[in-house]
C-alpha cells in the first residue's frame, strides 16, 4: 500500500465557498492572476495523508497508486479500472480517523473521455459500513475540481469521523470507456486533539441510538420487562413523555377517543408544523379575467415588475409578432383592472419600442428602471447601438432618460437577455449577463464570436456605475487585479435582501448549457456553487433526473426572502429553434429551492396535450388541460413571471407558444399561480381517518352493526367527498363487514345501507344485496385492513403470534386476539409519530433492519 505525501495548499474561502477563480474562471486566480496550483484552495482544514486500501481492478500501467501524485501532463499518471462494468471502486484509508471536509480531483491537461462524469463518495470508520458523503460529477476539462463532503451526522448534531473513504465511478464521459481518476486530495482535520472529543461524542451518539433501537424493538414485540429494565439501567428515554402517553392510550389500552384528543392537542401546539412545512406546495392556476375593457395585447419579450406595497403591476413593451411595442400599463391587483399609462412612451420622453429589455422596481423611490433591448441585425449601426437607461417615476407619472449610453459612464454595453436585480437597502441595481450587441460589419464573411456582458452595479443615489466581474473571455480577464465570471444568457437571477446575495441559476453560452447554481455575496464578493456544495442524492444523467430544473430552457425565477425560497418556472426551449407546442417535450414545470434545506422540489409537471392552432387563435387564449377539467398555461417562452410577496401569488403574462404554423402568434393571457402548504386541518383530518379506520376494523370483528353505524357517521365525517379516490376507498371499507374472520362461510350481515341519513333505512335483505352489488365492482379479495402484513413486517412489527388458528377462533376468542390487534395499533402509532418532530419520537429505523439471514 502506498500513502500520499505531496504537499497541498489550503483554501481561504469560508462556509465551503469555492474560490472565485476555481468556480467560474478556474484558470486564473482572482487576486494574483496565477495558476490555482499556487493558491491555497482550502480553509480551516489541512491536507490529509492516506493510502490505497482496496480497489476493484486496474489496467496495466494505470495503478491505483497513481492518484497520489498530481501529474496533469502525464497521460499515464492515473488509476484506470480494467472495465467499466460496475461495481468499480477505489477505497482510501486515512492515517487515523478524521473529519474530512473536502475532496479534490485533479485532471489531465486537456479533456479526456475517461474522466468520470458521475460518481459517489462513501465514508465510514469501517470498510464494510459506509454512508454516502457525496454524489456529483466532473466536468470534462483540465480544471481541478473541489467538492464539499458531508461531515455531519444525519441530524447534524455531531461531526462524522471517517477512516475509510470509497470513490465509486458511475459513468465516464465516453460511455464505452473505462473510468479514470488522475489525482485525489482529501482535506479536513485528523489531529487527535481535535478528533478525540468528536470521536467520543460520535460513539456516545451511536450508543444512545443502539439503545433506542433496542427499546423500540422490545416495546413493539411486547417484551415490556426487558424494555423497563433496559430503560432503567441506561437512563435513556425512547421518546418524549407525551409520545409515550400516546403509545399507552392507543396501543396498550386501545382508547381511540383519547388518542384523537391527544392528536388534536399536538396539532394545536404546533408539533406537526415542521412536518407540514416539509411537504410540497399544492399549486392552482387561475386564468385572470379582468374587469378592464382595455388591456395589454398579445406580446412576448415584455417586462413586468411589482409594487407590492401599492398593489400594482407594471408592464412595458415587448414584441407582438410584427413590431416592438412601447406601451406602459399598470394593473391594480385590488381593483382587478388594467390602465394604459403611455401608449407610445417615446412621445413622452420615454424609451423607444423594444423587447428583451429588463426592468426593476425601487420600493424606496417608487421608480421603475429599464435597461437593454434587442435590435435586429439590419439596424445594428453605431448610431442605434447605445445602451440607453431610463426611469419611470410612478408618483409623478413621467419618464426620464438617466443616460443615453451606459457604456460611456462605466456601465454595460447594449445587451439583451440579461438579468437585473434591485438591492433596495443599498439603493443598488445589479446587472448580469446578456449578449452584447455590436455594430454589424458589412464586409464580415464569417460568423462573429458573440460577446457576453459581465456583472455591473448601479448606485442610484450617486448615479454611478461599476463593473464588478468581467466575462471570462474579456481581454482584461487575464489581468492580475481583475475578477472574472462565465457570463451567459437565458439564465435567471434573484436577490436575497437578508442574505445579501445574488442567486444565479442555469443559462446558455453558445451551444453549452450551464447547470451551475451560483450565489454571489455582494458585500464580500464570495462566490459559491450551490449544486456542488449541496449535491443531490440519487442523481442520474440529465438534470430532470437530478431533480432540478433543466438548463437551456426558458427559466423565470422569483424569490421569497421571508420563506428563504427561490421559485423557478421552466417552459419551452427558446434557443433550440421554435418548438411546436404539440412536440412531445412541450411541457411546463414549477420548482422550489429551499435555501434552508438546500433541496429542490418539483411542485408540478404538465405536458401539453396539443391543441388546434386555429381554435387557439380564435379563442385568443392558450391553456393546457390536465384532463380533470382544470386549465393551466400552455408551454411558452418570452413570457414574464413576477411574484407578489404580500399574498404569495405569482402572475404570468403572455409569451410565445412556439407554434411553427403561426410564428407570429403571441399570447395575452394573464394567469395567477397560488401555492399552498397543507394546513393543520388537513393533517388533523388525515390522522382522524387513520385512527377511526383502525377502530372500525376492530369493530367489524365484534359488532358488525355497530361498525356499520360508525362507518356512516364517524369515518364519513373525515372523508373529502369531493375527492373521488377518498370516496372510493371509503365505500370499499364496507367489505370488511363480510370478511371471514372466524373461518366459517360468509355470514349474512343485517346492517343499514351506506347512506347519509340514519333514518333512511332499508330491509335487511335489500341492504345485503345492495352492499354486495357495490362491492362486485372491485376485487372481492382485496386486503382492506389498515396495512398488509408485509407492511407491518417492514416496520419491524412481528407477526409470530398475530392470529390464532381458525378452528379455535370463535367470537369470544376473537376478542382475545390481542397480539394481532396490538401489532396493527403499533403500526398506526409508528405512522402517527412520523408526523412529529424527530427529536421527540422513537428512531425511524428498526433493529430488524440490521439482521440479514
């Protein structure tokens, strides 16, 4: 075995932030302009020594020990697996247990088909028992990449020490090529003075978890003496006393009414709020039919901004399919009405007709600021290509040109498809990205390489521009004191006024789709790559499979700074030619990114079923039916989406539906998108249904007539009768009345029919026939108990003594079948406590999970 011994620098970035140069323009150092190999890439951690412990295979001359030496100009200095058939792996053993924070992958001096496109990293104190630390992928270039590793336990309470680290390649850039790793560095802390206390805390945490697993197992299996003895000797409590009280009344005593009252108290005290907050939003689209006779016409490439305080939405310009527009509108949210402020703004000292511009609203001055536009190639002359900058004073109702060309005063050149954000606290506007429009050359014979704009700031109070970051291909990017960034178009950008950060997602540069999720701290100038620092587990090839929005599509983003959530609406591709709306990939999706949990959630995905273009045009609206009667916006690009943070509502207007047969068609539909989390009332009704369903199941064994009344009057109260699925399941519950519990032929049951009024009774024979007829529509043998035996086994609940033999199971004996009933009650208890805070309840895992026979 060989150990690594090469020296390595440390990083000065904080909170896992990747250095500006290595993240965005890795060939340059933002401070010194030197190669990153001479810059210390890590902070608060040291390079860790390790050796090659195990490996799956290797090709001749491509030994595992090669990853210990960084030789980017030597093509043989790498570990290469003998085959790309899984599993292939490389296991490293550290000198001693350590808290490993980062892993660095070196590369060959140019792109290589054997570079690993997807990989996983596992770690643990034992070679055979490791947990997932990272799932990510390398870019196919020559730039070393650094990744943050998970270094905390699942609950985040303690550091996670490891001795072994296992790298598992999943996919190479050349699909038929073997996996290669050129160089690996690990950074963290292994000083015993630092790790000994953490090892002690970690082992103590493991010991407590083991005891809790035993306590859970003993209680579920009815070993109450062992349960009490272990709890008394260790002084470890399985759960909060309140949860133990719920177990006592529900599982041991079968007091369902008391259990319901307990659940009500828990919900009222907010104990299930954490669970509700983690649930995905439920969405609802509403077509906005305004009271105005006059309203904005069809358009795309327009802009919307919101004045949340005064409940107003401003709309300017766009392209109607034939010409650019210069009209300015305002929509009053409270009055539900559009008002035309300027039909032709250029006649009122305002901007000329335009599209692909950007606007922001300043809540302090209540002014609207506008920058940029698209120009057709035929009019791209020096006279026209000027980056004019305007404001609209909403209080005075007039336009003012701030500057006729921002490029002459330190600002950006004329750009389009850029992004703008407002920092109201510092009275600063940030402008990032976009393509720079340059005068056309009459003598040009070939395609001109497009230029992209960097990051600029405009300070409103002093009327001054400053360039913060230049594009990585800009001529000045090589200077030692110039910081650079990879600029782009079709990206989205929002500003968090409390975090003081810009968040940038996706975009395109030429034919390259950029899937980076960046944050830029406007005060410290620190840049982080969020989807590298907080990778998504369970990812596969493709962004949709990675469960994040697809880059390269028309993305619109908004932010809620109180909720710490970023919203992204993804629709048609704008760059990959005009796409017919009936194309198989024509779809909308809406995503939420939590800045607290660093996780994406796809709220909905709607594939368009296709509509006749002529009927669409005549209706002057364009909606996509989901099949259940509800209408949602059709896929589109060049639309606009804004967010009203007062009512937590999104507004969508217009766009280009991308219909090939009608390339001039633009939309004027106006939509509201409402997002709601499940409420306390919903979780209460759900819990009541679970409790009452089990109580009903037990009743069917004892008193079918009483059970039928309970089904009609108590379970029916907690069913949403407008939900077809819930209603169908409710009707099927009646089949339990005919279930053969005692091994005898099916008994006739004289019960009232399923109805809404108890007084509306039918004869016994009519009732039995009617219920049987209803059940004939579904499978007669369907298992409608609370959960199947298989489900209970997977929950760690044994069935060893769950039911006596049928020959001895009389009605009296059925009343004594406590093991089976307690197992079902325990299963319900396990489901209910999953809704409570994890710190209050028993472990989610089971002792039986670790026993493999």
